[in-house]
């Protein structure tokens, strides 16, 4: 066994089937059975252990915004690991300070705003839960205990974040969850207005819901939520874990006029980030806007061992610098609009919802529903896609989600449009089978 084999656990004779057998024998099965063993990547392409190439239109679920093995990210992480990788938060480091400063700048946060670094989106949303509790605890009446979230939302799988998440299938096995959370009809400003009063500590909203199939809100909804929170003294919290870091063509979705329905951003009181922030290196963040919210969590009330370490924050700085240097915000806007326009003319597509390079595709279901595979058409298209070199994601029986690297080329996008009709035909022609593993909702929402 050479040094490379010892590190990668892959020998020249290793096959995908061999490695999947080892996976089943050694890893907890919460993700179901992976379909492939991936061994390397470059740009928007990955290769499996058997040498098959795939165009990645999921990017590790909206994580790999720079694609795979981007040289700028490799250089930043390699250089940082060669000097100082981890130190704990008993100390700080230049990359941690610099990344916090850049995030506050990009978020257009007012003076007195601060950043808390975590390791993931669910950790950032756990901090949000504490933030809401602390805000409510400052109310002398003791009645400000409610947290409002939305139907079809996803905020994570740890206990506080899970309480904010809507899907009953995720929640039920772990009840009782932290209390005080209510889920309101998504995008219904009248319902939010009726629910709001001085007992609400916080309202938690994804500016674009990704796991429900990429859904935004009616024009004025986010601003209406902002106005209601101001009126009742509640915190408005945006979960930008999936929609942030350039995914929608602006740094954050709440800055995108296509999301807000207005030219000016709708500024929250707090915002969570993760996924694309590290470009594949685990990191999450909670940005608190202004001195009041930034002062809610005091020393000893929250913490993390790994969050904000030099390695992760160096990666975050490299991601931001590369997005700027390669003009990826503009690229995401233009390529996303082009891809959506091409998809909308396909007879196999019923509707497209698109914000930058976060795209939901509603597939057209044939009138003869007996031809639709068990579990829905979209999961079957995902299975056919991987057989033909595409990594896709189904968020419901008839809904595909695309969240590709922001460096995806026009040629790669157009090739997908050309091949999608054949994938749909093949999925419809196949025999019914169990649905593909998915981390998402099985109930489609109307466009």
C-alpha cells in the first residue's frame, strides 16, 4: 500500500461496487444507498471510481459555488493549512477577522453589526433560535416567546433548527422539539399579519425556499414582514444558507429585486449563511444587524470549537475574492436566465422558477398517469440522469432542483437542455421502481 492508497483508501483495483460494499458495512445509513462513489472533480465535472464522468448540476447541494478543485480555493486552503489550521476561539486570527469584515460589508450591515461563525447551516440556525429566545427574554412582560416560521421551510436537522423546519417526516421521530414555534402559510402576508403581536420574538424566513422546489414570494411579502416586525418589536431573520453567496445572482437573495419585488434590499435583523460560503469547506455564519441584536448573545451564552477557524475562514475569503474576480454574480444572473428560458419552451417542462442559478423545474406529467413511475417522474429522471452522466436533484414527485456551480458554462447548460427530453422519455418508459433517495420534500407545491 503506497502513501496515496493509505490516505484515499482506493487501490488501482478498487471498483465502485467494492467501495459501496464497504460503505454499507461501515457508515450509518441515514442517507440511504449512494448510487456512485466519486473520486475527483474539476470545474463542473466529477468522476466516479469506475472512470465515468458526470456534469454536476447540484454542486453538493448548492455548496461548491466555484465548482470542484478551483485553483484559487486550493491555493488559499493549502497556504493556510501550511501556517495555521485551527486554534479554538480562545484566540482569533487574521482570516477570521477579515472574513467577518467582508461579510458585514457585502451585507450592507449598519454600524455595530457582528458575525458569529459556526460549522454549518443548521448550527447557524441553532444560534438564531438562541437569539430569538434572548430577544424574547428581554421583554419585561415575559410573554414574547413565539417564533413564526413558514410551511415548507427547511432550516436544519439539529433540535432547534428542526423545530423551525416544517416537514413532519423530519420532525416526528424526535418530538418533543423545543416549543413556541408556529408554521404559517408560506407567502401569505394576511396570515402573517393575523399571527403577529407583541408575543412574537422572531419571524424566520428563507428569502427563497430551496427544498420545497425553489419558491419565492409575492412582491411585497418580505417588505411586509419587515414592516410587521418593526411594528411589533420582533426580529426578522433570513435563512440564506442556500440562497446566499451569489446563488441568486446577488450576494444575498434579500438584495435581489426579483426576490423582494423592489429595488432596495429588505434588510433583516439577522441572517444565516453556510453552504457556498466555504466553497466545500465547512463553515456557517450568523450575521447580527446593528448593536442591539449583536449584543443579545453575551460571553458564555453560545460557542463553538471549530467555527471560524483560520482554515475555514481563509476558504471563505477565497470564495468571495473569486466570485468578484470572475464576475460570477453577473454570470449567475445571465446564465440562469438563459437556462430558464431554454427550459420553458420544452414540452416536457410545465413551469420553471428561477433566481440566478437556483432553479426549480416542474415536469409535465402525461395525461396517462399510469405511465408515471412509482414515486413520481422527477426521481426517475434523476436516476436516468446519473446513468447518462448528470447529477440532478428531485425535491418532489414532479420537481427537479438545479443548484449548479456558479462557474457552469453556457455549453454545459445548453447540453442539459438538449438531453432533458430524452431523460424524461426514458424515465416514462422505464418500469415502476422505488423513488430515488432525496433529502427533500415529497409534496410538490404549486408554482
